[in-house]
């Protein structure tokens, strides 16, 4: 599955517009941090339920701090309902 959008400089942009400098530490040395978030689709409610979302973002921010990666938002901002206004989940080819 190829991403159609990515989050860059505080906004979602078409993936084709994404850029990264070859001098970026993550590119040159493979430095990076990620956190997988499990979601469960509820067919009757047509909704995804995310498992332990707050804990995932707390771990992500801790890991980034260790790597001296500064993230622009707090755990509360990442986990707020407003953060999920833009569809970012792909379920079998459907955007939800």
C-alpha cells in the first residue's frame, strides 16, 4: 500500500510533494522513532476504536526525547478528537 498523503510541516500534503534533505540525521544515519497503534473496526457503528492511544503517544514522545527529536504537539493534542478530523486510516482500500 502506497501512502497518498503525509504529514509535513504541520499539514497533510500529497505524498508526491514530500521532501527530505539528504543532510537530515534520520536519512543519513537511520535515526527515527515510530509507534504502532492498533485499531479495531466496529462494523455496526462504522467506526475505528484505537487501543491505548494515550499510552502510545506517551511512549512516542519519550522515545523522541531520548533521540533528541522535538515533536510539535503534546500528548493531549495528539490524542484529542480534533486530531482525527482528517481521515488517516486505510481499511481495505477505504478511507475512513
